[in-house]
């Protein structure tokens, strides 16, 4: 039986003592790494939390401002002073309107004149200025034939147009703004132009007048304007949430804050 001499090799105690410093160092490094990792994670979470709080505050401010802008638009407050759009400041002028006569009876293009009581040889006249159109019924003609004769551009005829409106009334209108229209003849009342509805004069109406821009005086320097600047709803609504956040003092974009 052989024996192990103490002097010939290291004992277990010596081997353990030799490896202990290395194990202690590895454990210390691992513990340090764990602490640093925890601190790094805590700092990252802190940064995200602060960014989230700042982002939430900025978003509330943006939502409040956007809601106010929408309310301004819905309430008609477009940023322009109401007095500047007063209708009294719009120049107008009076323009002539051509004479127009409207019959009082409902007709159709296919209605026979005889059915209206216009006998064979009966006359209906339409005058405008110095010209007159005279229509003579042949006993078998219709309202359409009468319209065709009035609208004919024959020499000496009255310069008018004739048509039926949506109610079937005969409408006769002058081609200029100076002639007076007169509907006559024994059978004028049969087509809706009876007593009190035979003569029609040109009228006038008010329309916006063309304006000429005032000349620019380049010799004088205008003082700096102190009036409040106004913007239109379109310009106001174009302002993005990002620009409002920037105005609120929050650095970075929404994407950066939420990252």
C-alpha cells in the first residue's frame, strides 16, 4: 500500500486556497455588472417616464388649443372683423332690364288656338318699339305656330322672344333694354294678355359696380402697422400639433417623446 507524501503534491486545502481569490473576483464582477445593469434600466425607465409625462402635458395643451380653433370656426369667428364685411361698403350701380310680359293662362305647344277661342282669321299682335308682329290664325293652327311666328326674325317684326314657362304661361321678352312691349289684337286676352296685362316697360335693378383699385402712393412710407394680424380658418387649421408642441417648450417630436 503506497502513501501520498505531503511534500510530494498540494493538499486539498492548498488547492482550495489557491482558487479562492479567482472565484471571489468573478463573483464581484458579476455583482457589479448586475448593479450597473439595474441602474441603466432604471435610468432608461426614468427617461421614458419623464418623456411620457411631458408628452401627456403637451398633448393636453395641444388638444385644448385645437378645440378652441374648431369652436372659433364653427361659431363663425374666422379672424376677420365683422365690420370689414359690411354690405354698405360694396359699391352698386343701377342697370336696365329688358321688358318682359307674362300671360295669365296655362298653355301648351300643342294646344289648338281654336280651343282657346281664336277663330279662323283672328289676329294677335306683338309690338316692340316701332316694330310689330301680326299673327293671323288659319283655324287649324296651335300655340306652337304662334310661338314660331313671334320668334321669326323677319324684317319689320317685333324684336322679341316668346316661350312657355314651367307653368305654361306665354312669356314675351324684348331683345333690348329700351323697347316697350305691347300685346294686342281682338284675341290677345285668349292667350292670357287681357285688360291690365297688355303693356310692359323695361325695368331697372341694382347690381354690384366694378371697382378700380386705388393708386399706390410710392412717395410716402407707411408707418409700421400696429393692427392685430388675422388669419383665415384654413391657415389656422394648418398649424400642426408638432408646431404647437414646439411652442409649448417641449423639445423633440411626438415620436421621439414616445420612443
